[in-house]
C-alpha cells in the first residue's frame, strides 16, 4: 500500500467511504484502484504483495532481490518513461478527489457492526502451527 501511495500520490481506497462495507469488500478480495499508469514492473510487485494468501506474497528478501535485479536498467527505465508519457505530467494529488468518509487513522470497528463477519470460518483468520514452526526454523537458519 505504501508503494501505491508513493507511485501515485493517492492513498489506497481514497475514493470510497472507509466503513464496514469496505472492510467486507477487502475480506472478499477487493484491491485498491491504481489511479495512474505506473511501470509494469512496479505494478506486478504491488499485486504480488496484495496476494490474498500470505505464503504467496514475496518476502522482503525476495523484493530486494527483484529490485536489485532491475536496478533501473534498460527495461525499467523504458517502463518509467512510458508511464510518464502516459500520465503527461507529474501526478498531482487532488484532495478534492478524496471521499469525505475516507478516514486514514486507526479506529475500532466492532464485530457487532459487521454482520457478515460470522459467516467467515474461524480458520480463515488463524495462523497454522506449521507456519509458526517454519518461520522459527527460517530465522534459526539465517
């Protein structure tokens, strides 16, 4: 989400109210709108990071490796030029485009206000013991 905001100057879900409907939509797989053309390389990385399944998201080490491999070489430079040409000028943040109910501070949304919450399986929100063990083993190996 940080990458999205850095590349477009717009925060995620800037154009919709931040309410229980958005919470449920995100749980069902909704992704933020990418307002402007951005280099395909960066878009692919962002979308991998947004994968619904945490094991399918790249690790910090994998991200560093991907970014290092491109190192702003010919292909990434071409993509940046194409995105800049498509956007015609530097992206300018327009606060008038932010939905008045888009709230970017932490707040509690009580379970009782999310009726669909009860339909999710409890396991959906849990971390398996295997994942924890695998993580511990990975840390010990480093």
